C-alpha cells in the first residue's frame, strides 16, 4: 500500500530514493540552482511523494529530508519550511494544507487530495 507525504529536500537526496517512489511531484524552491538543463543536485524542492511505507521511513531517517506534517493534522510547518517557501506566499504559522494550496498555484498536482 502506498501513501503520499510532503517533504522539503534537495534534488540529489530525492534521486537517492527515487527508485522506491511510485510518483513524485515537486516545485523548485531556489531558482538559483536551476539552469536550462534542469535542476542540479543542490536545488531545494518541496516534493509530494507517493511511495510505500518502507520508502517513507527511509526518507524520514535521511537527514536531508524534512517531513512536513500531514495536511489534515492542521499543524504548522517548521520555521525553516515557511522561510524557504516565502516566495510562494507561505507565512510563518501556515499548516501543510495551506502550504499545499499555495504551492498548487505553481504546480496543481501538489494540491492535497484524498483520492
């Protein structure tokens, strides 16, 4: 069984785990590392990753992944996440559901959906 979770990570860290992911949608947080050829390994991203429980546990135990709270928990994201996403209108105290709604303006596939 697979599940979806939101993470703040780098492209390089995601690539290490990508083979275990069923599906990934993301938005680049820092455009300074994005070139015409695409993002390099140092580019920070917010990713919505669909994977099995084992893959999610591996990512949670990876220091380069910050797991965002479940969108329906209505728990604020960390100050680090809100600062990184300020360019998308994310404010300190926003929860993951609100963050997902704001990021969906850039990538509609990041919107939280139940089914």
